[in-house]
C-alpha cells in the first residue's frame, strides 16, 4: 500500500492522493490582477491528467495596499469572480481540486506597486524584504483588513474553488503579526503568542462566517523564523492548536521570516522537523513542502509520520509530467 497514493477526506473535500502542488507565484496575470490566458494555460498544463490531487493557487491580494507584485493575482474585487470561475473550472476539468490562497503583504508591499504606504503590526523594518520603514496599523485598520480577508474568502467560494488558504508565512502581514521580530506591539495584538495570533483568530472567524461550516479553510503557517528572537516551534504549536479550535481544516507548514527556503537544508522535505511537531499537536491534516523532488522521498516522509500531505512545487514547475511519473 502506497502512502502517497492513499486518499484523504477532510470534511466535504476528498483528495484522491496525498500529492499537492503548493502555491508558486507566476506573475502571469493581466492588469488589475485578472487571470490571463497565460495563467489559465499554466494551470491547465499543471493539472492535466489529474495526477495531483490538489493545487493551491498562488497568493492573491485582498486589497491594493496588500499587493506584492506587478502581475500578481487579485481577489480584491467582485468584478473578478467570473474570470476566477474560469480558473477553478480549468483545474477541475482535469480532475484536480483547487484551493485559492489569499494574502496581504504588509511591509513586503512597496509604494511603487501599490501607490500607498506600507503598513505592518509595528514600525519595524522587515528583515526578509528590507524595504522602507512601514507604518504601524491602527485598530480600525486591523478591523478593515480582517473584513478584507472575509470578503476575499467569500469571493473564492463564489468562484467555485474547493477551499481557501489564509497566508501567514514568508514574512507577509499575518506572519509579521506572528513573529516577535516584526511585532513589537504593546496592545492586545502583541506580546505573548496569544496576542500575536489575535488577528489570525479574527481572520479565521470572519472567513468561516463568510464561507460556511463545510468549506475547507487552510492556513499556511510560517512555523519558524530561523532567526534569533523570532517565532519558535513552541509558539507555532500553540498557534496551530488555536487555529484548529477556530475552524482551520488543514495546516500548511512553511518558513516564517526566512521565507520558503528554510535554513537552506539540502535534504528533501527540509521543513519536516517543523511539520512533525505541528502534526503531533493537532488532529487536522498537515502539509509538508520544501525541496521534495522524488516520489520515493515523499513516500518515506509520509510513512515516517512527518506530514499527511506532500507539496511538490519546483519539481512540478520545471516538469509538468512529474506527478504523472510519480503516480505511475
């Protein structure tokens, strides 16, 4: 019995195997973040044959202020729903499930892209981005951002996707709240891990209200910063338990302020020490990504209980037949 080929059901979402394609920014969108023909063709090619059980679409911005790059995908306006439906249908017709990732860049956004000042939990330079000093968010602005996540998640559901992923990794806004390096607040949104995840719990609650009880919510967790004074795995285990209690269906483990490359390890599944710890703390499925290029390595990581689902990004990016070969 292959671990990689065994199905997994999470609520109303049934995955035919344990292989997923994690979000990879393509910057193939048209003006205003509308899915282009190039983007649709890309996801058509990646999902062809249905060998990947689930594709998590690259991060989409929830507001102009949270936009990360020029041709990034948008979920910031109702006018995009029809073209997002086309994106979901492109993947579904190939027999693959699709989840959309929603994001606010916080201090990783730049005035050149957004035309606005960058905002963050605190006026602290983001060590991953090293851009200009951001402005600290007010309580009113935090509430507005929670609302933007809620409306974005509703658009994802209206567009026919199978779930929504909240992005709190790689040094973006929610990850900036999580990390003590970028969150120096002294109000209820700072301090202990419970303060630093207050916005996450508000976002999860708002998203859950928007999408209903049976729509899967994933959360990409920057579980460790690999920097002195940063997010620790102990913090992330506490956070993951709270996220599960609040209605998250799957935790997608990645790096924090260090980005998606972690500590630069060469081994396949280099975040496995993090995913294994998170998996022990929660009862919901955990996704592991990070340098996995061989089906045999994916099988071994699942067999050893490091995760429940394996994300293969760059190998599939470079070879659209990777999943076909792996499954066969």
